[in-house]
């Protein structure tokens, strides 16, 4: 290689280095740490440390340290109190959410597909969505008595209507050109609805299902606390009467864990159903 070519190569490398400076080692280490440890785990760790430090500085009886709460949770789990109550609560949640899902998706599909059905039911759906769902607890108690059916009814009231609204909105939001393209290939109304409308609306429908699951967990706890003293709600009520803040927060951690795990389950189902979408169109 001639001296002129070598000089040109060196100059090019220098300009390239100026245009793309190397990242500092500290930034590289931070990026590597972020890839190895999820940000959510770091956030939980920071929150746990903050809770522990704030509780020990504050010394408030209603705000015990996280270490004490976790110790109490271990004791309640070893006694079998948490596991028995958790099994009862999960049964109420699964049954109530299954009913909510069937009603919510079914009615939402009808409201989204048929304008007259939407006009007939729209006012009732929004009225029941905005009404405090817990006010229906005495009605369920008078109909079903003091038992599981009343709690399931509260769960259904909490979760159903948000699923209906999201499903109907998802069906109405399907782009018209997609439907017209299907009709241009002589597809029947049922084929267009099954193979075009529902797949296109599925991401937004699943968003409503996720919201419904979160509301279902709230309905489960409220129903157990105010209708029948069973499950995790009964443990919270009993600890509240004794002003046992450690037990209350221990059960609260279990409830939060249930909510997170159920939401993760719904997100897993969402990813399975919408895996045909580009990665930029799916939720993480």
C-alpha cells in the first residue's frame, strides 16, 4: 500500500472515531447491568430498602419494617393460615373471572358488531361501570346468601363491564379497508368476522381482559371482606380488628403477588394469541 493510501486510511479512521466516540466505561457497565438484571427487579429492591429504612426511622406502629412483615408472613404460612385462605380466594377469583370473561367478551362482540345492540345496551353498560360495584353486595347477599356465590357475583360486577367496553371498542376500531378486502374475495359475513375482524381486534380485547383481571382481584377481596368472612379478605378483617398491622401488610403482599401473577398469566396468553403480530405492535 502506498504512503498516500496509508495516510488516507488513518485520516478516515480518525474521522470515524470522532463521529462515533466510544462510550465511557461507566456507561458500558450500567448498560451491561441493565441487561443482566431486569429494571423491575431493581425497582422492587429499591422499594424494599426504602420501606425498611423509612419504617425504622419513623417508628410508627401502623407502618412496621418490611423485615417484620416478611417474618410475620412466614409464620402465617407455616401455620397454614395463608395457604388455606389463598386457596379459597383463588377459587372465588377463577370462577368469577371466568364468568366475567364469557359475559364480557360475548356481549362486547355483539355490541361492536351490531349497532342496534350497542344502542340498546350502551347506557346500561356505562352506568354499571361507573356505579360503585360494592353497593350490589347486599343484593347478592339477599339472593345467594352468605356464601361463595355472593362473592363471585361481586367479582363479576367488578370485572365484566370494562371487558365489554374494550371488546366493543376493539371491534368498532377494525379498519374498514380490511373488511372491504375480505368482501372483495367473496368472503361471507361469518368468515370476515372470524378471520379478519376478531384477529384485528384481539390486541385491544386482551387489553380489556388485563384490566378486567385487575378489577377482579379487587372484587374478590372486597367481596370476602364485606359479604363472607372467608379467604384472604377474612384474614385482613381479623387482623384489622386486632390492629395487627404486620399481619395486614403481610396479607397485602400476598394479594399484590396474586394480582401480579394473574396479570402475567393474562399477558402470556396475550402473547400466545397475538404472536403473529410484529414485535413493535405487541405489549411487552
